[in-house]
């Protein structure tokens, strides 16, 4: 193009004034990569930093300033223009005189000169850098949001007023077996027709209510917490419902476990609270049953009646001990022992307990390190697990008892365990197994799958209490129809194992030594006196600590042993013993208690070398303990 269109001078001035007030660059230029710019408005200085004269004096000004990545595309779009009046609109980057790039929108019309017939471009360059940056930031923000949605274990959804899904996104959909957007177009009332709770919540939200709800997902072991909200437009009218659902399955399991632990703790506190008085009562009952049973003129009905009373009292005592074991409140007397020896002793009795139709197999690690535990309580753990396994195999099967040293790597995989080496004791059966629901309650007190009257529901609760009170932990795995495995983990000890003393024998020798009984409960004191006198001992009685101290200080004859209750009015048995030993340092001490572990520990009677007798005890247990302590050096 060699000339510009003819214009009236006044009109030209008005036109230029209008053009130069627009916040954009107005131009007239030849088409093509090297086309000359015939006119460029003064705004180019403000926007790009060039003067109009500089820009128009160099045919390649525009070509040099277009970003290399945009040039080819823009030229292609321009070359597509071939008719008079054709219009195009494109966006590209232009470099400023300072060297940075701006985004511009180029809107031009392809025009034929009325006089010469040559074509030229009449256009407008608008700075859209801020718009582009805002758009890019919006895009990045949307991308971040989408990335977050895709990564977060949530489900975002929206429903229209008919209850149809209009939006469904989030990583949480994977756990539900759905893909993002898969539910769009489907009705919530059809998709969750088997979940009345979800449908009820959908109706509430569609009615305009905002609320939180926790729902189990039908057919899946999942629980979701959902925020249901009514979606409203600017005028407050309800486009449908929006919701955010989060997988809270693990949280619900933890809360259920916490509720279970709180329930067990409450039962434990109740059991511990009544244990002392109950044990004293059972001690009186069993003591008098023993005394009456020694009579020679009892009739057969009397002997049968006494046997039933003894059996009932022993069962009541056993239930109390199981409750205390479950609640980790019973008195343990731990020693460094080898589990293999305990297993070997128990398995000798198990064949009679489990029956001939169950094969008993044991695999014991020959290099097993010792553990610190109460050997009697660990025997009870094994017996309880074996009986539980027997009941799971009514038609016979295989019972496997194993011990093994567990490496640190294996220990870390066990919940609640330390990083130190442990000893594992496992008991496996080939019985009917347990469902997942049953497994979640297996250690709860009074929980049982047996028929009414067939079990107390305290066997596994007792095992749990003994193991945890011993500083270990227990896990269980089971498959329906294939069997169950209990694994117990106890911290390994570096000290050598103690030699486990044999249990009490049927006949115990008595003696002629003098024994002081300190017991504020008259009936208990009387039973202990009669028991000891029956073994030939000379017995002194004290009803309280003052009377006991008076006897210890004034009696000229020797007192060989004091049998004292742990908790008494005015002074504990330990404090009493310390004062007596000041005047009679050669005297031996045995403590009696019906209290639980917490109280016994508080009174420091579980320390090494201290002799403790747990109520209720029979005459054989009393005589055995007395003889052992008197004969000890």
C-alpha cells in the first residue's frame, strides 16, 4: 500500500483524536512478515516503549518483536485472509523495548484500498497481559484444586433438585469402586437404594437442611462422614445439593476400640473395687468348708453339700480373679522364666483337657531367651487358649503351640510393641475360625459366641489382661473354616531364667514354731489360727498393729514368723513389719492380701525377697508358704 485513504482534514483530526484516546495501539500495515506499518498510534510508546517513528521506520520491527514461538501461528492466521472485509482475532506475545514480553490481542480487518486496489491491515493491539496472567493463575489454581481433589481421600459431589448427580470427583471414589464422573446423571435414590440412611440424608438436604452425617457404605466395610448442604443461587433459591464425604472408617474403628477400652476399664475398676471384700468373704466360706470337711462324723449328704459349697465358692473366686486379670489389677509375682519350660509343663496336662480327637503338636525354639512373667499366670494363659481352641474344634483337629525369638524387624510390625527383641508364644487351631466382627470383640469381657451357660466370656479377656500386665501384647488372626492363631509377644530378658519351683505337694510338714497373726478381721484371723494350729504351730493373735507391736516388744519367748495383712487401720503391714524387725531382726514375714496389684505395689510388698500370700488361700497353701519361709536361710 502506497497511499492512505483520502479524508477531510477536520474528520481526520477527529478520527486521530478518537484513536489516540483508546487504551490500545491502533495501526495500519501491509500484510506479511515484512509488511511496512503505515500508521501506528502514539499509545505504542506507553505500551511497548517504542515511538511511532521508530516502529514505522524499520520494516522488520513487528517481525523482530513477536515471540518466536508465536510468529508462525500468527502469520498462518493472517495469510488465511483473502477477501476484502475479512476479520481475524489472535493473541500473541510482543517484546517491549525493555526486553520483557507482553501479551496482546490483535484484532484486524483485511481491507482493499479503494483507489489502488492494494490490500492492507487495519487493526488494534490491546494489552491483555494482566488478563492472561489472571487466567493463567486461575488455570493453575484450578489445576491445584483438581490435584488436591484427586489426591485427597474425599468425595465431592453435587445433586440437582431431582437427586441426580451433576458432579462426582475425588480420590475417595476409588474405594467405592467408582471413577470420577461415573455417577453423573444417575439418581442417588437408585444408586443407594439399599442404604436407607443415605437416602434419608439426601431427602433432608434436598429439603434445604445443612448437616453432618456418618453413614456405612452398603456392601463395603467402609464408613463415610458427609457434610450435606443445600446449594443456593444469588437470590437464595435452592440449582440442588452439594456434599463432601470423607472416609472415617479408621477413625470409627479407633473410636469403637476406645469405647471398648473404656468399657473394659470401667469393669476393671468395678472388679478391683469389690475384689478385697469379696476375697475376704470367699476366704471365710472356703476356710470353714475346709474345717467342716475335716470332721469324721459327716454323713454322705453333708459331704456332698460341703463339696458343692466348696465348688461354688471356688468358681466365684475364679471369676473374680479372671475379672482382675482382664482388668490388669491382679497381683502378679513375675520372675525371669523360660517359656519352653512352662509350655512343657502345661502340655503334659493338655491332652486330658483337649481330648483324644485333637492332635497336640509343639514346636519350641531351643535357643529361646527368657522372659519376665508370672509362671502361674502364663500357665493360665496357655490353658485358656487351649480350651478356647478345643471348643472351636468340636469334631477334632490340630492344636499347635510354638515359641520363637522374634527379630526387631518383626516386632515393629506388631501394634503396641517395642523395638526390642521379643519372645513369641503362638497357639493355633484348625477350628471353625471367627468372622471379622467377632474378632473385633474377642477380648471383651463377657463376650462369647457359645450357648448360654457354656462359657463366661472371660477366658480371652483374662489372657489379654495377663499379657498386657506382663508388659507384652497379643494379636489374633482368623479365617472362617480354617482356624485361628493367637500370638503373644513378651519382651526378652538378658538375665538367666530362674528355676521354677515345683507346685505345692499334697502333704506338707508342719512345725512347732511360734507364729504371730495380725489381722483385723476376726473370722479371717480365726481361720488362719485354726489352719496353723492344725499343723502343730503355736499361734499368737493380734487384732491391730498396736497389739502386734506390744507382743513383739514384751514377749520373752521367740516369735519365728509374723503373718500380717497388707492393709490395716492405722498402719500398713509393711510398716508394721519394719518396726517389728527392729526389735526382732531374725523374724520372718509373710504378707496376706485380698487387694489388687495397684494397692499391693503402693505398699511395697512385691519387691524381691518379699513373701506374699494372696487371699483366699486354703490350709495347704498356707502351710506350704509358712514352711518355705521358715526353712529359707
